[in-house]
C-alpha cells in the first residue's frame, strides 16, 4: 500500500532549522501546479516511447500505465515516467530528446507572484537548488514562464546524472556538487516517494508540497525553525 505523509503529519521532524543551509526543490508539481501540463508531458512521453518501440501511442500509453502500476505493486513506491520507460525497454535519453522537442509549456504556465516573492526571500537565507527529473531545455523554459529563473544557485536536471529520482547514487553526487551534508539540506517536493523518501532516509529534512498551499507554508516552517535555533 502506498503511504504518503507530510513531514508535519508524521511528527518525525521538529522544526529546528539551525543546520539547514540549502533548500533543494523539485520543479514540476512543486513550484507550479498544472494537471493539464502534466497530462501533456505524459501524452508526449507516450508518443516518444511509441516511436522508440514501433507501436502506436495508445498502446504505449497503456504500457506506461501498466508499468507504473507494476512498479508500485512490486516496490510499494510511486513510479515516475522515467522508471516506467526504462521498465519497458525504452531509452531515457531518447525519451527526453523527444520531450524537449515536442512539449510546449507556453500555453499552460504563468508566474505565481506569491511563489516568486517567497523564493526571493528564502534565497537571502539559504542556497536554493532545483533537482528535477525533467530535462534541461524544458526546465529552463518552465522556470522562465513561472518567473523563477535566476533565483537558484544551480539546477540539476536528468542530464546531470541520467539517473531519475529516486536514486541513491544521483543523490550522493548532488550532495557532493553542492558541498553540503545531508543534515544541512531541506528537500521540497510534491511526490513523497520520488522527491522526499530517500533524502529523509539520509537524514535530510523534508517538506511535502502536494499543493501550492503547502509550498507557501514553507517560509513559515523555516522561520519557526530559525526561532528555535
Ligand atoms: Mg514533482
């Protein structure tokens, strides 16, 4: 059974932020929410996989859904498009090449000033990073459209490690790249299994943001933690 907890619900974490120097954000579904755009990514992903496997897109779509369900049943963890693609024998580089060339985020996304301003304020106290399973080209387009470009110290996209989240080796490389220990990191994401479970196992703090409401509560969480220093 898939269990999803927010940090506040689990009670596993206090609010002490004294050691946190870095906040690592997921992008899609975390810094913006657009179910329509998520559907578009999956639709184009099915198209790309269909071309790779020489089948029609509807069949590729059914195979991807089936693979995600199978991974969930096998591991108890939510599966990503990347994991389902690999499970079906697809090539991750080809998939992302196709996505980068055929997904147009322009019609779906717009800035949320509340998020932009919060990130600007958080950026004064913490080093902010993006860690996403998306490709660099789409990531940069999305960040421009939602008004957050230039607010992050570094962006880690699928091209950096070619190992989709959740992945232990990619996570170890990320810690090394940003020069921070796990206990100095706060991870923020909208899918607990994909974005937060592994960092939490490493001793990082995590903040679960299934909706914009939780994302906007992040600043209060950080501030209250700082008061406890
Ligand atoms: Mg996400």
